[in-house]
């Protein structure tokens, strides 16, 4: 808990709380809605806490005489709380709420005022960089010189008393010559080792090249064998496919032959009956000779029709001419009939009656319709026909 009140064995109270960062104050927002659940319990002042006893803690805590609550007062307070809660609920229901967000979204508060205002909820932060001075190098530690413990003494050595060149130079020469010979031997051994390494590397490269050539040869042989295998398999598959196709064709041919054995004669008979198979002589007669005969006949008939048409036109002209002459002759007879008769002095007969009788014998007879009879012209017509023929 953020607030802890403990009572020691001595009877005094102590207070302790965990440290926390100061929260930023939100503007125009409810604080309890933005705080986590563990911080909803705000700190309270222990001076107004009824659980804290004021005064002497060792004295007897005597309760007042009227410590028992009045049941009527309790009932009245409960009714007031119920009425206040009902008013609050009615007010919340009357207020128009925002619909709940759909799944995957949430509502966030925004500013809906007419004038924009600066939102100071977030404290402005400024980054400031500070660089410390570079560290100086640590000075070298001084040499440790132990303190003197003995007594200093001095002696005098003359030149040549402590150094004999012939005797002292031998170990130095031995060292120099030995080091030189040793270094020379090391260099010779290094050269021999390098030569051996080069030889070994050359032999290794030759062996590797030979193995690589052999590997390439084997790979090429394997490739050729694989290609030959695929080719042989393809040839075998083609042979099987061709054999299968040949067998299917032979089976189809045999089936078709057996099926058409009885069908071909009937088909030929039907074709022959329908006229698809014909006699060449009859075909030649129908296509060549008969067409020539028909053309010649049509030409002859056309010429006969032309002669008949010409004969009809001639007959029509003759009939029209005879009809016109007949009309003129009738008009003359009418004129003569209108004149008074002339009496012959010798015979005492009218001349007009004899002429009329003579004319009656020569005039063509009329039918009941008043048209001239053409029976007398039949002879002329036959003669005309004979002439036309």
C-alpha cells in the first residue's frame, strides 16, 4: 500500500511510503480517469482520520453516550441517497452519449471549442548536452627506491685491476658467434622448411588438379550416361506409344471393317437409288444430247411463234382494211337510198332497185351483231397460211 500506518511496541505511530514520480497535471480532464488502478487511493490527511486517536494514547478510549445511531436517521439518509442516485441516473440517461466504439477502435477526447487554445497538458522539454573535460593521462609512477638500511663504504679500483680483455672477451665472442650461427641455422632451416612447404603445396596442387580432371571426367561420363539413359527411356516410351497407337489403329480398322462389312452394300444401294451412281451414256445423253435437242426445239418453236405472230398481224390488217371498206360502202348505199328512185323509160323499173339487188349479192353478209361475216375470208386466210409455210 502507498500509505502504511504501523504501531510500534512503544505505542508511537510511524508513517512510510514508497517514492514515486510527480504526475503531470492534466488540464480539463478528470484525474481519476487517467490514473492507474493502483493510484486511485489518494493519500489522506491523518488529522481527519477517525481511526487516529488524538490526545493521550495511553488513556482509555471512552465512547460517547450517543454512540448508537438513530434508526430513523439512518433510514432518512438511505432514502436521500436513493433519491440522489435516481436523479443522477435520470440526468445521465437524458444526456446524449457517444455510441460505443466498434471493435478494434477506441474513443479519444478532442477539443471541440470554436477557438483554438494551447494545450499545456504536456510539459515542453528541451534537450541540453553537457560535455565534461577529457581525462588527463595518468603520470608514470615513480620508481620505488627503498630506504637505505646499511652504512655506505667506498674503495678505489685502479685501471686494469678488474678487466682483462683476453679473458673477458671470450664469453662475449662466444655469445656473438653462437647467436650468429644459431640465427644462420634458423634462417637455413626456415628456407628449407619454406622449400618443403612449397614442394608440398606444388604436389598438393598437382594432385588436386589431377583429381579435379578426374572428377570432371567422371561428371562428364555421368552426364553422358544420364543423357543416354533418358534418350533410351524416351525411345522406349516412344516405341511403346507407337505400338499402342498401332494396336489401337489396327483394332479400330478391324472394328470399322467388321462394322462396315454390312453397311457398305446398303450405302451403295441407297446412293445408287438416289442417283449418285449413274450410267455415263445416260448421263451424256441427259447433259449433252438432250440439251442440244431442247435448244434446237426451242429455236424452231420460237421461229414458228414469230411466223404466227406475223400472220396474225397481217390478218389483223386485212380484216381492218375490209372492215373500213365495208363501212365506206354502207355509207354510199345509205346516200343512194336517200335519193329518189329513177324509172327506166324502156322497162319502167326503177334503176336503183336493180343496183341494190346487184349490190346485195356482192356485199358481205352481216351477222346479228352488225359485224361483217368473215366466213368468206377463210379461203384467203388459208392461202396466206400456205404462202407463209
